[in-house]
């Protein structure tokens, strides 16, 4: 029970599995590094960070401290075989009630509890081992004897008969314990290498996650900047539109009033001319010559051109011609202002820092090692064995994944030998 409780304490409260690379927050609670990183990533949006267990809040994203002691405990538990009481193997002779076995006899092919082990035969042929349900596998299937030796040439466990009279009699053999210790030594070396590689992989994962966070932050900043820029553009264009429409409306009203006054004057002139025409027609229809001759100002009535009618008409035509067009000066000024706005927009968009160049692995030569972030290329003697493609260089060269069709761009390059 105590062992089960201990294992429960070694479970991450987020993934409910055994700790993997355990880290600790300032509040003292432990989590898998990957699990707590995901939780903190989701909290980045709100800017409020808290512990998933105790809900303690942090003003900034909390630093993750590696819990080396807990990590060592986890590694020891993972490589430590289960205890005798946890094997689930019961004593072969306790048939009334199941009793956990503490040892197994290879000769008898039976498992024994403490009670039956105390009365078990102590003769050499009764070899005891840890509790096992596959005791027949610990015997030679040819001679039915206990496997005691290890043939290094055939990489097989053998019995004494195999080593003396069988097919392994001229091979180099070792005791099982000796061969097992040698193999364990090799496995420990492999384990150390794997641990180192895992740490390197974890470091690369952390680096890439940090890069991802920076990319997300940069993208959010760029989106905010573009939104603000477009909002300002719409506001300024709306202001210009209102200004131009207001000016056009004002000019239209002025022209309309001027033309209305001119039309009124011409209507009066037309009425006057109509009156004179009727009077002249009346004189022309009279039969009494004396009355016609006695009518005053007959010359003015009969010759309207002498009154300067052409001059008046020319003045009217000039006023009509002057009222044909609107004043386009304000519109031209607005277009110049709009051009200045567009120029400012282009400056705001394109005046940036160095371009972000990413390398294309599909073009890299096989003697170039490309970093995970696709920003660094390193020469290596080891051939990368990448598939042959038409785009791939045969020398130490690599192309960028990004191209430019217009504009002015620059980028920074660091090199070393």
C-alpha cells in the first residue's frame, strides 16, 4: 500500500502520468515540463499566470526550475524491477488462499511463499530464482537442465550439457551472472548516451518553443500595427472624402444661385422685348397714318439692335460660359494629400529591420547541416543522405525559401570558420 501511495505521488497532475523531465514552480508544485509549458502557453493570451494545483498567481510567466532530485527518483523507479509483492505470482502450494511467492525453484518448476521456502530442499539441483511464471524458459529445451552459461559466439543461454557435449562445447562461454553484468555495463553506457541525447532534444524543443512564442508575439504585434494603420487610413480617406464633397456642394450652390439670377434677368429682358413686339405689331396694323406717325420713339421700337442688344447678349453668354466648370483646385489638393498618405503608408510598411530568411532544406547540399530553425547552415563531414532532387546543390550551398519580387530588402549574415 505504501509503495502504491508513493507511485501516486510521482504522477503529474496535468497528464496523470509519471513525471517526464519534472520541473517546479515557485509555489513548490511539480509538473512535466511539456505539460506546464502548454498550460502557460494558453495563459499567455490573458497575461494571467497561475499554478494548476494551488492557483497561486504570478505577475509574469514563471521560470521553470528543473527538479533534479525528483528526476533521479523517477529514473530509479523506471529501471528498478517490481517488488516481490507486486509480481502477482502466488505460491504454488498454497491452494486454499493465494499467498505471494518470494522465490521460484527452477528444478521443481514451482513458486514458493515464505512458509514453503523454509521447508524446501536445499540440495544444489534445486536452484532458486526470483518469482517467475515462465520457469520452463529457464531450462534447456534439449537437455531439460537449468540454463547456467552464456555462449558469446552464438549469443545464447545454455546448460552444462550444451557446454560440455553439445554444439557449444568448443565455444567461449561465461557464467550467466558474469555475462549479465557485462551486458548491464553496456546498457548503462547506452543509457547515458540516450539520456544525453534526450537532454539535447529537450533543449532543442525548448529553443523551438521559445522561437514559436516569439513568432506568435511578433505576428500579434504586426497584426495590431496593420490594423491601426488601416484604421488611420480609413479615417483620413473619410475626412478627405467629406472635405471634397462639401466643397463640391458649396460650389454647386454658388453656381446655382448665380445662374438663377442670370436667368431672372433674361426673363425680364424677354418680357420687355415681347411688350415692344406687341406695340410694334399694333402700329403696323393701324390704318390711320396720322396715328402711326405721331407715335413717339418709333425708331427705337423698330431697330432693337441700336440699343446695344448684341453687347448685352455677349455679356450674358460670358456669364454662362464662366458658370460651366467647377473649381478643381480643392480636388487636386485632395489627390495630392491622398498621395502623401499612400507614400506614408508604404514607408510605414516597408521601412523594417532585416528580412527573416529561412533556408530550404530541399536545396541544401548533403555536406551541409541545417539547424531546426532553418537559419543556420554548418558544414559537416558526415553525408546527410538526403534524396536526390533537381533543386539540390551538389556543393556546399543552400537556397532560401523566401523570394522578393520588388522593393528594397536586406538581411544580416554571421559566418565563422
